[in-house]
C-alpha cells in the first residue's frame, strides 16, 4: 500500500517517500456470506456493469476456486439421488488453465464447500461492493453492509425472495482496493507510459526501489510489469 511504502522509504530514501502519496485510491467493502443450502446457478462468478443499478460489482462462489491436487489423498464420490447436489458436494476435477496456459496432464479439482458441525454444506460467496457505494458508506456498520450485500446478490441472481438462511456473514472495508489514479513519477521514470502510470520507482545511487498497487493498477496484470521494471530499473 502507498502509505506503508512512503513510511518505509522515508527511513532509507526520503527523496522517494513522497511519490507513493501522489496515487489516488478508492475503498471497497468486501462481504463474505454463507448460505445453509447450495445456491443452484449456471455460473459461479458475477460481474456487474456500471450501468446496472446495484451496489455490487463482483461476486463469486468460494467453492469455484481451484484447489491444489493432492496425489496422496484418495477421494471418493458418494452417489446422490439429486445430480445437482452431488456435483456440488463432490466437484469433479477440471483441466484448468493456469496463467493463461493449459497444463497437460495436470488437473485441479474444485475446492469442496465448507461444512457445518452437522455435516451440512455451506455455500459461501464473496461479494465486492462498488467503490462508489463503498466510499459513500465508508462509515456504515459491517452488519448493515452484509445485509445490503446479501440482498443485492440475491436480487442479481433473480431470487430476491429466496428463503435462504445465512449461517455466517462478515464484511471488511478494503481501504486501498482500487487505484483510481497511479502515482506520478515522471521525474524518476521519464520512459513510463503516461497512459498506464509508472511501473516502479528507483534511485540508482542508493539502489533503493519500490513498487506496489499504486503503480499502474492493483491487478495481476499490473504486478507483472512492475516486477520486471524493478528487476531492471
């Protein structure tokens, strides 16, 4: 984060300490909710366009994450009369694309759902509220954010009146979630593309450099050129 980067740089290279502070960031409320019954949908990830009137921007099912394959763990599939429930409780392995490439001979099973103490599945979803809504409701209580997030998610799923019992819910405010404007370091890196912001800051005299989400953006795609630029400043 840019605030921590400035604090660290102030001890070793004060000339660079002020640069991360030139970045502008926006907060995002993140909600975790768990239902006591699988939410049967043909998809596991929701991306909401800006034109849609909803406080939610992203949502995804936790069980859709790809887990690491364990060759020493023997898994058995318990037949179930309902194939939809069986597929949910015992997800099949999938030949996943890792970093944009298909790895031959490597399968990554979907992560199984969490279970209650009674052995019932918990369908957990992670909800990212929009940065605009999060900024406006920065001081809202986490419990109220959870209520708004769950209601908006069910509405997006087309089941606003669904009788789903929430067994767990929590919300945290991610204060530096989105970089709305990267740091300005044209004086340090004149070759930086102004359309994408700087990739890193570096002082060749002391050999001190830094990079973070405040450079370019906070995505994985932005992290790759940051690392390359910092390795070859």
